């Protein structure tokens, strides 16, 4: 029998993970709204940053938070940078932007761990790991144990990862309707069909890597994994179903 498991002043991080076009941002926002409707205080740092401020302010915010994380937690920053530099990114210019994004997300996650509220990420630590894996031309060289450790450093025990599933035809249809390029897979649509096919293939391979790293953390008892199929229902219904599923546990 379900019961309210998030008491006042409770602390929880919920991250949605999935391929571009899977609907993770839409579903995560609906999930946050459902929690608010049930009386919970909810923060959405990525959603708010990307939708409520200007592009210039977003960039400055990312730089500030990433710098604070790097300078304030130097050992973790050094280990994270060493892991990033150990990957074989397809473009040299990818390393600075990837490091900025990694430490920005790390800083937000660390701050969320201090908050006595529910924090919902539509792009969090595991999605940042997807970006690293997607850009790596030698994905097989990335260590599951190493990157699970890097992610685990930034996810407090008891965090929840919601993997948003979508099949390839659904992804292709959704990506084709986007008004502007939002990422590397979107940009691949401007190329040949073969280039887009390769981008989708790389995306799923990177997601498989992230799922294995998340599974490592779940086996250690540090992370709870749930799944939703974005093609099975509308975002609001999926959000309600997910809240009910999580309410059934012993604790969040």
C-alpha cells in the first residue's frame, strides 16, 4: 500500500536519462509538476537555467558553477579531468566544453545534495556521462568501474535514475520536428542519411555504457534505477505512474 514517502524537508535527487528526442526533459518536468501538485518542494536547476535566463547568463552561470566545483574540490576535479582526458574524443575542441559541462553538472549535483528538497535533473551526471561516451571514438576503452566511480562521486546515496526509453523510429520522428539543432545527433540530421544512422548507433552505444555504469552503482546500493517508455503514454500520465511507483518503496 502506497504512502507519502517524501516528508517535509526531505532530500532526493532524481535524474532522467535517455537519448536526445526520447522525451526526458518533457517527462521530467511533468514529474516535477506532479510532485508539486502533491505538496512537495521541487527544484529543477537545468530546466530553469535553460528556459528562464538568457544565453549569456546561462553561459556565465555554467562557468561560475564549474569554477567553484573545480577550485573547491580539487582532488575530485583532478580525477575527473584525468578521466576526461583519457577518452578519445573525435574533436580536440570537445574537451574544454565537455569539462565545462561535467564540472557544471557536478557542482549542481553537489548543491542539490545539500538541499532539503527534491531536485529533478532532466540532464544530470549520467546524461553528462552519455555525452562523454558519445564523443569517444574508442568507447570500448572506457572503464565501467572508473566512470561509475566518477558519477558516484557526484550522486549522493539514494539518488534515483529514470531511464526514458524510446525506439529508433520514435527518436527519428521527434528529432526531425525540432526547430533548431540542440546537440550533436540533431546536427547529424543536416548531413547524409549514413551520417545520421551512425549518430543514432553511437548514441545507443553510449546509452548502453551509461546503463552499465548505473547498474554498477545500483548493485552497490548507491542508486535506484527506474524506467519509463516515452511512447507508451502522455508525459503527464507517465509522471503520475512514476510517482506512484516510487511511493511504493520503503524510502526515497
